[in-house]
């Protein structure tokens, strides 16, 4: 079963918020309205995404704090890294 365009755009709204992409959010809100999403549905998608982003940020902040405590004890020990540099 294929998701209808309205649902796809509501998902994209949530994804845009969690990705912190303002142009994406504006685009997907406009498309969601075009496909028949209500203001209430859009607001709910945004609220859910904000809760997810807030939870993820809190977990990352906690993890980053734990890493900063281990940095001094592991100074000079090379790691494999994530490839972002």
C-alpha cells in the first residue's frame, strides 16, 4: 500500500523540523496544504517533530557531556572517527 501525498508531506514536515531545515519546512507545509492537510494536522506534525528533536538533543547533550569527561583521560589515543573530517 502506498502512502497518499498528504501523509507523505506530513512526514516530510516532521523530518524538516528534526533536520532544522527552514526552507524544507516551508516547502513541505505548502505542499501539505496543497494535498489537503488541515492546519491542525500540520501543527500536530510540527509539535511531534519538536518533541522528537528535543528528546534527541537532550540525549546527545548527555552523551557529549560524558565524552568531554573521558577526553582528558584518553588524550593522545587515536580513534577511528566517523569520517566527517
